[in-house]
């Protein structure tokens, strides 16, 4: 696991220099233990109205970062991106991410301009839903305990 900021910058530079077709699109609602996971934001606000503050540079997930979130789950307070799991993910329908489709359908925008997100160019949500996803992204919490019905509906799998 990489620990120094120089190593993180080097790894990110190498990833961004690959042609788009060879890069795996990133899931912006990934788990901390996924291969290639990196933190790109921290959740603030309230349980009812969470808001993500985006990092200037995504950081590879390390034990030190995970320890900072204790006693809660990292995905309650961090936004983490990792290569999309595609067919291994319950939200993937074989072509698209249904989580972002439901997010755009059920949640109102919370931003009028694109957030300062550093994963946008490789983000699956951006590639599938464009700015509509980005305008809603700051309110997304991967593991949320909200009672907001629209957030619950967006996160719930359709059968």
C-alpha cells in the first residue's frame, strides 16, 4: 500500500495518463476495501442534509485514513471511488449503474454548478448521467442512516 504523498501523486499521474478505453470507470460510491479505492471527499452537513467536501487530490485508502473514521464506518463519513465492479454490483444492470439513474430520478440537485470533483473524468456516474449526476452527488452518502424518503428510494434496489 502506498503511504507517501509522492507515491500517491505518482500513482494517480500514471492512472490519468492511460487512454480512457483502458481505464476502468470509477464507482463514486465504493467500499473502502475495494481494489484501487481512494478517498475523494468527506461528508459534512447533517444526517438529513449531508454535503460532501471534495479533496483537491484523491488519496489512496490507507489504514491511517480508515482509523480516522472510527467509531463509524468509513463509508458513513468518506466518499470513496474505486473501479466499477460492473456485474458483481447489485446496482449494475449489465450496461449501466442503476444507483445513479435512481439518484438523478429521485433527488433534487443540491448544486447549481459542477462541484470541484477530481474523479469526474473517470467517474461512471458522470459518463452515464453527466452534470445531472454531479449536481446531486454532494448529498450522496454510501452508508446512510437518513430517514429522507427520496434518498432511501434512490438507494433501494428495484425488484
